[in-house]
């Protein structure tokens, strides 16, 4: 058990360096030795000169190719906001320890982790969540308000312009196509057994708590910088967020978690841990109608949301409070 955890940590650290992808594809999720260069990835993923067309996914440009002109500065600012959201867009972040890149991994580049290049080529689009056609900027406003539990920057705000510039640049060469491969989080088939909170708790304790904390509140590094984001509680995403939808959560978790070991949980484990995570209290849905039942009826009336249901004798949806966020939800 101890050994397993140690490996998970090593892998987690390697992924930050962008190296583990190679090891995972080679089927050896262990420490990568000096001799294995990341270049090997293309050899492994794309066997050359073959009749079978490999299912490749779009590759965004390298950071090294980021333009050096005025436009490039705005692209770089967008990347900074995406990776250090609370520092670069502090006006619009709530009491969170998440950043945009917490859920859009590899600074918004990673396929199957709702990458920005795939998002950029998919808007304007109709969203059932707010029942009208959303521009790309409006879509990003939603992630500020719900996923970051913050405030939506007004349209035209430099923060949104920088994020849009970064997304546009990442999408260089991509086709306008809302069905582009790698968009969003993968759909995970329903598991053989009904989702189960108790089994999910076990999956969490064995595979997630080491990084996200036994209480799900995340962890900060020695300098107080959050490096493991909160899965629930006052610093996490709020009840209105996409990650509060169990099918989104299961897709993200199955593809990407434990960090560096994506794809290793069974479908059953992924569904169980997703329902466990989404059955904990978190900041109130900013669309709160003053009444949990009414809010559930209006926004959460599906088996995909635990809001307004009773789990272990507790009614979910009361919301958490904190010094910065004394009333449920921010406007
Ligand atoms: C708690 C996790 C989380 C955080 C933090 C987060 N997002 Fe998201 N984001 C999601 C989820 C879930 C979706 C919905 C994906 C889907 O529907 O396939 C999403 C969707 C998006 C989309 C649309 C993707 C598409 O393909 O349609 C964009 C753009 C986006 N987020 C930008 C941002 C930005 C900018 C930030 C930071 C301000 C951010 N997100 C923070 C979870 C998060
Ligand atoms: C090796 C450490 C590690 C382990 C183990 C791990 N995670 Fe994560 N997880 C992270 C990091 C780091 C991020 C944020 C990525 C970033 O900021 O680049 C993250 C992000 C997330 C997010 C999106 C952000 C949020 O806080 O909501 C969810 C959900 C999540 N992990 C769930 C899980 C689950 C469920 C497990 C267990 C099956 C798990 N993680 C195991 C390190 C880990």
C-alpha cells in the first residue's frame, strides 16, 4: 500500500514535467529513465508507413512557437490566467484553490480533458444550461461563475480577451468542428452495478486522498500555493458547475485520475468515486432560488445531480460558507 502510494506520487510529479504521457503510452507507468526521451511518444503513438489510419487527435502548437509580438503577449497572458487564475484574474475568482487548468489539464492542451483548442472551434453553440446560443466568451464566463465559484468577467474584459486569444492560438490549424476528436471529457459506459457511495469512498481512500487530502479539501505546497485542488468543501467548484454532473466527473476521472495513471480505474470504480465526490457539500449554486427543492426542480432535476437529495441522512445543497463568501453563491 505504501509502495503504491509512493509510485503514484512519482508519477504525479512526472506528469507535471509532461513526461509521463510517454511512459503511460508505452504501458510502463513507472519512473522514466534518462535514456527515454519524450520524442519516443510519436513513434509509439503513430507507427509510420501503415495503411491503417491511426486515430490521431489534433496537436496544438508548441509554446516555443508562441508569437513574440503584441498578439503573442496577450496569448501568453491568457496562458498565465489559465494556469494561475487566482493571481492573474483575482477580481474574478472566489475563495477557491482551483485554477482553470485544474480540470483542463496540461494548460488546456490535453485531449479528453476538455481542451481549449477543441472548445474554441465549437462556438457559438446552443446550450441547454441557459437555453440560448452562447459565444465562446460567454461559455468561459460560465466556468468562472460555476467551476471557479467566482464572478463572470464582463464581456470584452481583458481577462476574457486574453483567454480567448490563448484558445484561438492553441487551435491554430484545427477545423471548425464541434465534434472534433478529443473535445470535452469521454463518455464512460454505465457500470455493471449501480453506483455506490461506500465503494466510492474506498476508491477515494486508496487512490485519491494522498493528493486531494482525506477531507477532499486539497493541499497546498510549502509556500502555501495550492497544488492539489479541492474536490469538495468551500474551496471547490460550486453546485452549479459542470463537474457536479456525475457523468462529466466520471469522464474526467476515468481519463485523467489518479494523475498520471488515467485509464487505470475500472468503469465501476470511476462511477463509484464520482458519486462519492459529488455527494459532498460545496458552495451554493449561484442560481439558488432560496429553497433547495425549488432549485433542484429548476436546475438539477436528473439522476446526474446529487443536489437536493439525501445522502447518509444529510440533505445536500445547503452550500458551504466561508469568510469571503458569507452568503450562499456569489453574483
Ligand atoms: C472544476 C473543474 C473546472 C474548472 C476549474 C474550470 N472548468 Fe471549464 N469546464 C469544466 C467542465 C466540466 C466543462 C464541461 C465539459 C463538457 O461539457 O464536455 C467545462 C467546459 C469549458 C469550456 C467549453 C469546452 C467545450 O468543449 O465546449 C471552456 C471554454 C472552459 N471550460 C473554460 C474554462 C476556463 C477559462 C476556466 C477558468 C476560468 C475553467 N474552464 C475552469 C470544468 C472546469
Ligand atoms: C498524484 C496526485 C493525484 C492523485 C492520486 C489524484 N489526483 Fe486528482 N488532481 C491532481 C492534480 C494535481 C489536479 C489538478 C491538475 C492541475 O492543476 O494541473 C487534479 C484534479 C482533479 C479534479 C479536478 C479539479 C477539482 O478539484 O475538482 C478532480 C475532480 C480530481 N482530480 C479527482 C480525483 C480523483 C477522484 C482521484 C482518485 C481516483 C484523484 N483525483 C487522484 C492530483 C491527483
